[in-house]
């Protein structure tokens, strides 16, 4: 990519998009376009087309999405399906119609079957039933990556997709009603430490295994793929390493410095029992993560404390 190329990052202020913008700028890409939701509603087809016709982006990173944890997905499945499909259809079709040079679509590893083989290879997609607690979001994301593949197959568009594992880091969502597990733990332990609470309640049994990737590593992988990859297959982005939710909780507790107890509410759902990505394709292309879990949690907690007044609480 030319360093002066006009790059539109949809969702540029979120966890994923802001990290991609940081990484692009660190590599010398300065002509980056972003629009807030107030400036551009990506579910509005006419508004999206007008934006593409006016701004004329050469490259597009589609990181905008309606996201949330188990509770949000369970209680608002129609919203997760509709909003994400609307965003994807509008942006991908305009990218095709306006001859965008390259588009990167970001999905999620929740697209894979609940009982997929572990570690999960890219070809596990559509080989079994999905996890019910995030089925709507997963189906929307599957439709987006398949749409990119179909535009590449039918028209030759350079549209690629990547599937990041569980992400965390600066600009994460710390709203306990719809946040993911890592920011929820960071906030709960921090607030319990400040208030002097004697215990913190966490959902489930703590037994599920999860993989976590610091968001700036994810962003570096995305820019690497933009610069080096044009294959038909979507690419997993992760560490290839896993940890139990119970072990994660103990690590976050220690880094935050909370001295109390952890109480597990086993009446609440655990979600998928195990979800580890096979990152051999990404490694074969020449990219590996740099930030380990312990360092990443420390960085995430530092950001949370420094931005607690304006974080998404």
C-alpha cells in the first residue's frame, strides 16, 4: 500500500479500530479517514453510499460492529443479527461499486462451531452447530466473511477477512451489562479493591478455556495482512495459547492488587467450553504476536485507571 493512500477505518474509535489506526500511523500511513456514528450511520444505506462517493477511500478496514458479551447476546439477538448484517452489506457493496482497492473484514472466532476441533483451523467454519449464547452475532459475521469471499470469486475484488480471538486493551468496553470477560474482570476487581469489598462474584464455573490477544498485536496482524495477503481463505489471528477463566481471574486479581475472595456463580452460563485458534496459517505468512498475557493485562489495567473517568463504564 502506498503511504499516502486514503484508508477508511470503520469503527475507528472502538477497541479494534482505534488500535488499527494507531498501528497504521506508526507505519507511516497518515491519510486515514474515520467517521463517528453521529457523523455516519453505517446501517443507513444511502448515507454510506454518499460517504463512499464523496470520500473515495482506496482501502477499507471494516471494524465497526455491534458487540457484547454473553448477557447482551442472549437478550438482544435480533439487534445483533440485524445491525451487523446491515453494516456489512452497506460497506462491502459500496466498496465493490466504488472500486476500493482492498477491503479487510474483521470477524470473530465465535463464527466457529461450539464443538469445533481444537485448536480451531480456518476450515472448521460451517462444520457444526454454533454456540447458542452468541449465535446471532456469529451468523452475522459468517455472512460478512462469506460475502467478501463471494465478491472475490465473482468479481475479483481484493476483499479479505480475518478472525481475531478474544481481544482486550485500550478503549475496551467496561460496561458490565455488555462487556466481555477481560474488561469485566478488570473493572470488578478494581472497584472491589477501591471499595474494600470482601469478595467479587464472577459468572460460571471458571472452567472454560479461552485465548486472549492484546489489541495492539491484533492491529499489527491486520496491517500485516493488508500489506501482504490476498488469499480467499479467512485468517485466524491469535496467540495459539489458552488459559482457563479461573486462571485468568486469579491473574487479573493479582495484577489489580485485590486482596479479597472470588465467588463463582455456577448458575450463570459458561459459554463455549474451549476456544483456541489454530494460527499456523498466520505464522506461515510471517507474523507472530509479541505481547504475552501478563504484560497485556498490566497494560490494559494501566489504561483503565488512567481513563476511568471517560472509559465506557
